[in-house]
C-alpha cells in the first residue's frame, strides 16, 4: 500500500504546483489577452489545461477514496478523512464555481467574471495547499510502518 500513498502524494504535489501557477500566473494574464482573440485563447486554455489536470485529479480522487475507505496499514483515519473532505470541497468548487465562470468567459472576456474566477479559485489553491502536508503525513506514517 506504500505505492498507493506515494502515488497519492505525487498527484497532490502535482496539483499544488499547477493550481499555484494558475492562480498567480495564468489567470491574472487573462486580462492581458486582447478582447478580439480572448474567446479563441480561452478555448485553447480550457482544452490544454484539461489534458494536463484531468488525469492527476482523477488519480488523486480515487486514491484519496482508497486511503479513506480501506484504511491501509499506516493510514491515519483522521488524515484520510480530512484529506477527503478537502478534496470534495475542491471538486465542488471546481464544478460549482470555476466551470460556470469558464463557460461565461468562453463567450469573451468579462472583467466581472474574471475577477470572480480569480477570487473563488483561492478555495482550490488553499485546499490543495492544505492537502499537501496531509498527504505527506500519511505517506510518512505508512513508510515508517512499512520500514519498521
């Protein structure tokens, strides 16, 4: 089960890096794209970003569920539960906040929608950032148990 912990940690680390890049670099740059080319730019953004994140997000979700539901040796139940709750919040924010905002932006740049996207994406940014030490702790405790 150490492989499950390790893969879960890698997926979480990856998503932390991606979400910070999106929050600090990518989303703020939406404002710099010309209004005439924004819809085409945004279409490419959503397609390319989807290819980058869907795999790691699904891997993280499945493995978080495995760690929570099966509680393999070395998995701290409170950590698995906390990680799962945060991940549910991230996914809920994605589908209830970011997806609708991106659907609006697909029609063209709208400053109000862009500001909304920037502001509400902090939920995912903070969520994944908080998940990282939880995933690291679960991996560390699993490794400690496996090497004992």
